[in-house]
C-alpha cells in the first residue's frame, strides 16, 4: 500500500520483485520489507518501483532487477474518473531484464501482469 502525494489518498496492490543474483542473495522477507519500506512515503507508484529497484541494485549488485507493481488507486475511485476497478501497472526493468527480451518476457509471463 502507498499514499498518493497529490491527493493524500491510498493506493494498494501488489509488487512483483525479481532479481537475478550475481554474488549476493537476499531472503524473501528482505524483498517484502524493501517493498513495504519503499511505499511508506507519499510517492507515486512509478517512484516506488524505482526506489525498490535502486535499493536492491545497491545492496545486491545483481545481474538484473524487475519490479512490476499492480495497484488500485483510491484517488481514481473517489475523484476524476470515479472508477474503482481500474488497475494501474508500472514496471522497472534493469540489467538483464531490460536488455534481454527473453528474460523480461519470462518474468512477465511468470507474474501474469494484468491478468
């Protein structure tokens, strides 16, 4: 869950976090805590994805990182479009997930983004 900095209304969903290790690995709970930590401040969804990727890149120095966030935004449900059912999907791809379409495709297939 995050907080929209423009309307101070929550957005909630799920973050898919993947990395291809090089020398260091992290436990699953560390990935979960990183996503929770990144969403604590009032930030737009795109920024939260970049904060997660930046932190993991700095800590783990992996071959690649992929972060896909799927979220519903209360500001869209309550204001403007007034549609509570729209899911916004953002992605951040670094390293092999950015440079190699096969690896990126495998990640997106595994998480079934948008389905």
